[in-house]
C-alpha cells in the first residue's frame, strides 16, 4: 500500500499583511510547516495557525529560514556555523513553545527557502542545521529535499527523516529545484501537477524536467498556498492520489540510511 503525507508551508502572514490561504490548505494537508518569525510570520500568526492546525488534526512542523523578512528568506546568506546553529535552535524553540501552548508538539522540521536550497547542495551545511535541531529534540523528524545533500546529511546522522518532493516545482537532473527565475520552474496547471505527482509516487522517483528518473524516498509532498492556482493544485493532487489508491497520512519517515537511495 502506497502512503504519503501532504505538507504545506503556513503561518507566513505578518501583522496586517496576509500571505497564503492557510485555512483552505488545512482542509487538504496532513502536515503543516509553520514559519518561525525570521523569514515570515509573527507570534500572533504562529499561535493562530498552530491552534487551527491542531484543531484539524494536522501535524505541526517548524519551518526555519534566514532572518530576511524583506526577501522572504529567498536571499542567500553566508553565516558561520555557530550562528547558523543558533539560528536553528532559536526558531525551533519558539515553535516548540507555541505548540505546547495549544496542547500539541512539533513533530518535524523543514528548512525554508535559500537556506533549504543551500543545504540541498552542501551536506556539511545541512549537517550543521540538522545537528542543531537534534540538540533540541533528538526524536524530531527532519524533512529533507529527497535525493539531495540534505538526505545525505540526515542519513549520515542516523536521525529520523522524511523525503520530500514538490507538486508544483520543476527539477534539475541532480534532484535540486529549477531556479524560480527560469521559465517553467513553477507549475501552474493543477491537472499537470497532479498527474506528475502520481507518476513520481508510483515510480518511487523524482522525474526531472529532462525526463530523468532519480530514485527517491517519497514520504511527503509539498503543496503551496501562495500562488494563483495553488489551492486548486493542492485539491487536485489530493484527489488524484486518493483516486489512485494512495493513503494520505501524517508524516512517518525513516531512521538512518535506506537501500532505495
């Protein structure tokens, strides 16, 4: 039986400025990655998002990124390892405190934006980030960009991890995401996105823009909520997965290395 988690990045509004369609997504996903206030979000937004996610039975995750509100965490930064560790610990700690306040716990951690992209290219940087999180919670599941240096680092650490693919993003042949500045990097057609996801889940592989199959652990699928067709993509992906016999459930993940990669 095929089983996957559906996740979305949430809690990215700030004060009076709304971002994304969290309420609609919470009716679709099984896990939520909550912004921790550095690239987006604020304490009130975090509290509201976690409260509603807990009410809906959606698993909570921390979504830390660079301290870059203006750039939405999508600008690369060069930080020393000690600063990077503290950046992760600070944000995870905030997420844990807010989760406890609503009677829940943080089940997973997923890096955001430029930090995630850098860690997908550099296993040492990924290791620094993941080790920092594990010093706070040794049982937390690390959500990694599947088949990248992030997965390499998580496997080497022997921690619990889950491989993630994106429903609406195109892939390079090395399993990294096509840069958003490139044509076709973001998939807007709900039916095309859904069929592509089903194909990858069935194949147990990321399918790059060139058609290359990259064997991957596909434990969770990222759905976005901040694009024009994003919520329709999310609904269509869920419907198509269920129609093809895929069970949707909260994140489980793996421990250490797996043979399929």
